[in-house]
C-alpha cells in the first residue's frame, strides 16, 4: 500500500499526512480551550461561594 502511494507521487501522501495532523491539532486545541474555559467558570463559581 505504501509503495503504491509513493509511486503515485509521495507528495500527495505527505500533504494528506500534514492535513490530517493539522485537523487533529485543531481538534485538540478546541478541546483544550473548552476545558480551560469550563475550569475558569467552575473556579469563579466556587470563588463566589466563599
């Protein structure tokens, strides 16, 4: 399978890998932001109770 992809040009496969990595990085970044925002909201709610 890899040989067929390399014979097809290799650059297409490389760009596909880069695009896949960028998608995963973007998804991880969004998840991290959501977690941080929810943590800040919870922290502020807990802080207001005191």
